[in-house]
């Protein structure tokens, strides 16, 4: 990539090459702020280009909603010229459950179990993002131990999500389940830990406003330590099995390239954005919770193709293991919930708040407006899978339908979150 | 290839590589915190008289999918007795979030661990009445020992001394916390 995309690096480069002169750094001088707005040029996205003159007859195919490769009830209306895709329209809404209006009908606490069901692979990150938004709204502080528990559960969730994603992606390429079963085997161990802590394997409903619901059961930290210590062995095996695999490379190299400009302008977040080489991770940008205490790096891709997105997941799992090891080492004793927070009749003051975290799939945000009653006045979610899906057509155009399945798989969607 | 072989051979002796079990015949012990559907706890012998529930309807109000239905029992003069005449819970609607357990001030509703609730009929067998939901406190001690000990402490009863004629724990709790009843 010839264009400097990482602005910090570009500034450092300018300083190093002497483009910025020290005299300019006069603190009394009026500060000339950069123009407001994004660091990247905001380009309105063009409508789908006109379909070029086909060689033969165009063929319209409706893939889904019950196709096994669409990861749920998702439909792609594809227009094919021979084998090449010239147009792709995602159709969704089959799993719409009215989540946002439902959230305005239930109490703040009553909506917590519904957030589990958004992205049902990562219920604990959803809990955290929602709790963060409500805590911002009500101005609550979270005890130290609860912050550590939140980091541990969220990073375990990331391991669950990324390992299953790698399995599913390879399954889409036709590996008939071997990597998927290996991934699910590891996921199973983490889900056992979730069940021991929260009582449920997937619908955890564990975080509360101002902390966590219960303290860790005895022996739980040792159980997680065993999982975390054995996890790098699984990643190594996965990498030896897959990363240099001929089929995987042939199917993914140069497929579904997402240019960084398009990724930024379309609002793509998460591993897909970082695979395009843009250094944006909310754990580093926002430093929500206690992420400023941990040493970890943000992996970045170069080309933004499916292989980079696959690799991003593998590398992020390694970084998550590092965070987990530090959190498990440092976790203090203490209370896990602020005792002043009332469970029933919880009424945050009038106001609005937006809480966001780096969920495994990207930026997950909850926007809440309170009118001082027991229920939110307005409740809105910024789901990462839904927004990452908007660039699907741009990535798929010119590839075959078999590639579109892989590109969709690498976007990492969960329809519970797309449709809500 | 080597990795596949290692996993294949390893699955014969390494439990970390072969975690599956033959489910209906073989069962894994559930962790203590495991939860499935709510049950109602009673003290003593009689599931009707010993029921801790006082029909305060807090769980009915707080239940997110609204799967609980309670009717208060009344005496001849129409005054509310601290006892539910009807306590229905539709487990086809219940999502097992255990918010009812958290909000219950009388330690009456708790989570079960039995998860095999399949039925042949969509409506009848899924709607549980209070006699289906009632479980003795000893059962609660069996499934969640730590939580049951804490709950006994709160209810103010000793662990292994059910009195011959137990005063309903709910009443005892209600006397201690009259202000919560107003809610």
C-alpha cells in the first residue's frame, strides 16, 4: 500500500524526515486544528455500477435463505455473467425479532437477557456493551474485580468466536468439518467454564449495571488458566494445519479484497477493517474498562483479502491469550458489584449515552436515551455484523459464486445481530 | 496430515482431544451454578402449606418474556392471603434468565437444573402449575448447596431441622421485611 494510512506513523515519519520544523511547535500560537471530520476523505459511495454488457445471458440466482453456507437465514440475490458475479444484493430480516422496540418496553435490567440473543456466539461481550452504556447513563463505577472478570469473559468470548469462525470458514471451503470440529472442541471447554460461572453455556446473562452478577465459583480461575495455557497449542496446530495449506491459499489469496478507503467510508470495523491495514481497535482507542493495563498488540493486514481476514483471527487469538494471562495473573480480591445499585426500580437520570466495545466482530455500540423512567425512551444498537455486511457486494463483484460464499464467511456475520 | 494424525491418535487416550460422551447413557456432572427453569421452594412436608411464595407478584412484573402468571389467594372476606392461588409458569416462553430469582425477596423462586423438559404437546405439558413447580428445600440443597445455604441464612432457618409444624418461611420473611411488600 503506497498511501500512508496510519496517521501516527505518518506523523512520526514527517518528524523523522524533518518535514515538521521545531519552530512550528509554538504553544502560545493559536492552535490550528485539522478540519473536523474523519481522517480519511469521506467519499459518498457510488450506487452499484451499471452491469456491463454480458457475453451471454445474465443469470439471477437467489442463494438462501435456507442455504447452509449463508450462516443462518440470509439471502443473496446474485446476478451472474457466466460464473462471475456482476451484482449481489443481500436480503435479510428473516430473523427480525423487534429487539430494539422490545428494549423500550422492558426495564433496563429486563433487556439484559435479550442482549444475549443478539450475537449468540458472544453473549458476554453483548452484555458488557449494554452494561457499559447503562453505566455511562447512570454514572456508575465498576469494582476492580468485576472489571477484571469482564475482561476475562470478553476475551474468552473472543477466543470462542474466532476459533469457530476459522472452523466455519474452512467448512465453507469444503473441509468437511475437520477444522470445525477441532475448533468446537476448544470452544466446548470455554463454554464449560462459562456454565460454571454464569449457569448457562451461551445465554449467559451475567453482567449487571455496576459489576457482575455473582462472584467466581471456587476453582474457576484455575479452570480458565488451564484452558488459556493449553490454547496456544491449539492455535499452533490450527496454523500448521491450515495457514500454509495449498487449498486455503488458492481459495483465499487475492479474493474479496476490501480497499482501506472503502472500508473506512463504509464504516467497517473489527478484524475486517484491520485486515485492510487500518489501525483501529477500540481496546486501544477508547481504552474502555481496564484495557490500558494490558500489554497487547493489534495485528494489521496488508492486502485486505480473505486470507488476511483469516490470519487476523488467528493473530487476535494469540493476543487475547496474552491479555488473558495478564488478567488472570493480576485479578484482585474484592466485591464484584456496586452494592448501591438497585436491582429493581433502576431509574437512570434523564440523558443519553452511547457505550461501545470492541466485540469480536467489530464495534458494538448501544445507544440509550433515558427520560427518567424505568424503561429507556429510545434504544438503538450499532451491530458490527450488519454494517460489515454492507460492503459484501463490493468485495464479491468479479468473483465466482463459490468465492462469494467464502467472502461472506470471512465477514463473520451472525444473523441474530444483523436482523435484531 | 501430521496434525490430523496426532488428533486422531490422541483422541484414543487424551481426554482433551476427545471430549464427547455417549449422552443418554453417560452424563457429565453439571456445574453447581447450572440453571434451566425456575422452581418454587417449600419448607417442611406439605408442598402447599410450606410454599415460600407470598404472591407478591414481583417476579411476574420483572419477568422479561412475561411467562409467570399469579393469582393471589383470598379468604372469605376477600382479603389477600400471603399465598398464591395460581402460580403458572410457561416454560415454552421462559428463557431461563433467572431474573425472577434475583428479584425475589423471599428466596422462594429458584433455578432447577433439570433440562430434559421435552413434551409431546406444545401447550399442555409446557404450562407448569404450582404443584409441578413446588420442590422441597432439601432438593434445593441437593442441586445448589452453596446458594441454598446462603438462602437458608437469609430466610432464618437452620439447615437440617425442619420443625414438626413449620411456620411458613414466607410469613417469617414477610414479617422481617414489611416494607418490601409494598412494592
